[in-house]
C-alpha cells in the first residue's frame, strides 16, 4: 500500500466531516442535541420563585368544581376580571376562542325547537347579555393577551397586530418561520386585548422543543410569539426592536446571516438567525401553578397574583397542549411560555453563536491533521494517547462552557470525527504493516531463520533502499573442484547436487541466526548481526562452520551409498569456508524497482579471500583474527600471517579444528604448543628449529598434513634462498585465491 494513502484517505474523511458539519445533516444535529439535552438533565436551570411569572391552571379539580370544558365565556370573563382585580401585570390567555360561545343566550335559542310555548322565553333570553361580548369587555378592562395559532392549513384571516416592529440591519422577514394561514380568536375579543401573539413552537425532528420563536410570519407580515407579547404588554412597551446582520456591531462579512437579537421593552434577548431563543429548561415546577378554582374563591391570597405575568392554561389531560422538552417527555405547552418569560427576566440564556460551529470544525480539522502526522511518525499508541487527551479536553471545555458560561459547545461530533480519523489511519497503518510483514516474511524466509524473520517483520522500517555500517561476521563457502565435478554430470544432475549441498548448509546458517546473502553457483555467502543484532555473532558463525562440516560429511556418506547402489564411482564433495569479522555496509542494495539485502565492504572481501586461501593451506576453514578472537574457547589454530591481493595490511589467519571440548583436550593443547613453536621458529628464520617443530606437529595432526607440507616446502626454499633481511614473516598471496 502506498504511504501517501495513509494521509490521503484520513485527510479526505476529515474534509468530508468538515463539509458535513456545515450542512445541517439531521444525524449531526441529533448528536449535538443528545449532548446538550444530557447537560440540561445533569444541570437544569434552577427555578426562581421570585420571578413574576405564574400559571393559572384549569386543572382537573377546577373542571370538577366549575364545570366541564368548555366553560361559558362569562365564567372566563369572571376569571379575567378577578385576575385584573388582584393586580396581574398581564393576563395571557393560552386559549384560542375561535368560535362563538355555544352557551351564549343567542346561540342557545337557535338550537331550541320552534314551538309556540317557547316564544316568550326566546324573547326574554334574547335580551340577556352576550357572553362573548362579556369576555371581550373583561379583556378590555385588564391588560390581556389573546392567542392565535399560525398554520399552513389554517384559515387565511390575519390576526390583529398589537405591537409594532423596528429593525436594524437586514430585513428579518426572510429568516423567520413563515406560515400561510392562521386560527384566530374572535375579532371582538381580539380587538379588546392589549396584545395578541402566536402560540406556535416548532419542535425538532425528534418532536422535542428546544427553541422558542420570538418572531413568526404570516405570509409577509411579522408577528410576535405569545410569550414575547405577554412580556411586552407587562412592560407597557409599544414595539419590538429587531437587530439583524448588517446592523451596528453585527458582523456578517457581507452575508445576510439572519437575526441576532430581539429587544422587548427593557429586555434584550439573544436569538439564532431565525429569531428563536434557546430553551434553558427547568422542567416541570409545581410552584408555577395556581388552580383556577382557587382564584375565584373569596379568601384567595391576592399577593400570589399581584404584579405577575399570568398565563391562563390547562394541565387537564383532555385539554392540555402536550409538548416534549429536553427535561420532560410530557409537559403542558403553557409551561413553556412561562419558562421563556422566566429566562428573559432572569437574563439566563444559553448561547451558541454561529461561529461556534466553525471553531469546532477548525478544532477537529487541526487535531485530525496532528493525528495523521502522529500515527505516521509516532505510531498508533502515542496517537491514541493524543486522541484520548484531546477528547477529554473537548468534553471538559464543553461541560465548563455549559455550567459556567451557558455556552453550548459540541464535543461529540468532533470526538467522533477524531475517532474516525484515528481508526482509519490506524487501520491503514495496520494494513500497511501487515503487508510489509508479509513482504518481509516472503523476502527473508528463504534467507533467514523463521525466528529472525518474525523479529524483522516487527521492524519493517529496516527494509528501505540504502545501507548502514555494522560490525558483521561474514562467511563464504564453495565446493572445491567444482569444474571437474560439473564435467561428470548433466545439467539436471548438477543442479540437484548443488541443491543437496546448499540446502543443509543454509539450514545450519539460519538456525544460528545467520542471513543468507546470496548463492553464486556452488558458493554461498552469509553474514551475522544484520539486519538484527545477534550477540556473539563471531562464535555463532564458527559453530556454524563446524556444523557445515558435519553436514557435508553426512552428505558425502549418502552420495557414497547412492553410488554403491548404482555401481558407479562416488562423487566426494569438499568445501572451503572463509570467515571474517569487521565493519561493513549492509542494507538494501540495488534500485527502487529491485533490490537485495546484502553486504559490501573490505570485511566481506577479506572473507572471500580467506575462503580462497583454504585451498592453499590444505584446510577446509580459514578464520580471520577478529572472528577467532570472539571464540577463544574453540579449537582454533593459527595458520599464518598473509598479505592478500588488494590489501597491504597483513592478516593473521586461523583454522578451526573443533569445538570447545576438543580445545580442552590434552592432544589439542600439545598440538597448539608445538605448532606455536613452528610458527615462531619460522618467523625468526630459524629453519632447523622449524624443521624440528614440524616433525613434532605431523603425528599430532595428520589432518593438517597439507598445511605442514606447505611449511616444509617454504622452509626448504628459504634454506636455499633466504628471504630479505627486512622480511617480517608475512606470506604474500600472489592471486585472489578464490
């Protein structure tokens, strides 16, 4: 997977989320409402009994005492008059008297049968006062507010407008909720009232009322809400002042962004663009309510009404206007009107300015970019910590903003976006890591032990084009006399033989933690301590050489048995091994299209030369001094000081005869001592002493006969032609020997 996809895909999700946050997507609004509702449930607005707002409740007991609904209008007139007498600042009738009173005398006689014996009674009743007129007179005597309901399905008669409107900035009409019809109170009653307001509340998609409109429109005419009109009448104000975008101190950056606030008398109310006030819910409070029947009692305490804004409504099950708010699944609509007035009088508002949404979006975009970068460079765990801290901070800021500043700051959608970015980035990183691990396993399983492959797959970052300097132990091994063997076999047989030779050698290399660099015909190159650290890699390489010798012996036994069964001459394989330790450059060598994990450098060249010298000294293993120094416990014997082609510095070389058990044997100790005497006599040009030491060495190490033949020949030549006086005992190899 391309690494740029790790940025492109989460980045695209981040941009989509930013776009969604400005599109009023229902699910986003629902998430925000879920948070804000839960905040209000945890910390509802405290009810203040000192605020002059009460509800005269036409409750179940009032219906039992005063009669079933609808009450005669003269009874409603008595109630209005009584509230006026008690000193109510405003009587807001949350009842739409849309039809004439059916209990009115004139309406009663219409339903009577046209019988002669009722003629006199009809005449008497017709002279009685009209109850609708009586209610209109009571409304006129008391500062009252009547109600109407706007509706697209209602009658088209326009309600009477009582208060005026003054606006600053853009025209508010295009922004408010607009309707085409209305259900109004009877004109006579409506005309007598000091105020007339719309009772409409527009719930959200989940049917919950969270915003209370202060302004609405019927076609092209503005009207106040019922609660706003009650407050205006109570203050004796004549009009409303509306401040919209484009007004003084209202910045819209050239755009018509809507209404900012509404002034009702002395009260300034911040609103959203549609002229709606956020409801800071207190839930149902019984103290707000006064039973209607009690008001009409002679002994009623008038102080409960004096100076109050009184809403007349109903909580009776058959009558109440049922609404849902953040704190109450069922609440009478009249109580929402009362809550609106309480908030305005207390100046206790919830605030969510338009720029909050942009700030929230900017916050999660910035954090999302930080997360994408963090996952790329620091990994999923640190990124998870960053995301968790950011989420906790967002929730803390949001809760603090609500409880201390009455701000509605949405933490949920930004947190969900950050979670989405984190999960997508982590998933992409996981997929890429798994692909890299599979690549590592596939690429290295044929060159390294499964244990090392698993370790390397956890660090795929090592597999990049380029190298680094490391201290390595490098091995070269090939078949002696391969050309002669190749001449005896056809290509298929030769290939099978090479595979049988290389397979067991590769196995023992991998088992010891070595890395098979490459195969070159009958030659294998391997190294230790890369790409992962291998402690004691020199000793492991030497032990591997011993195992390779053992595997080769077993292979020769099998070849001998197969040849005997086929009645032919057996092929005997002999191999040379060169081992050297030192600093070399190791890494992925090649091109962007194809590369191999390999090693280059002087240490590798020397290992190759040492393998070639094995023929010259008649041994199967030649070891550099640095490698030998890592395993002094093994049976290592110094061979010579040599100067190989292409290198001026002499090399002290050794051969490996056996393991630590052999090194501890008396026979090897004796051999090592007399062999050291041989080399010492040879280097000080004491040829007779060298001959004596040579004679002692041969019976102790018959397997090194070819080595001692080399020294015997050199000694004989030097006796005839002594080396120059500055000879340092170093043998110069004239060719690469490999």
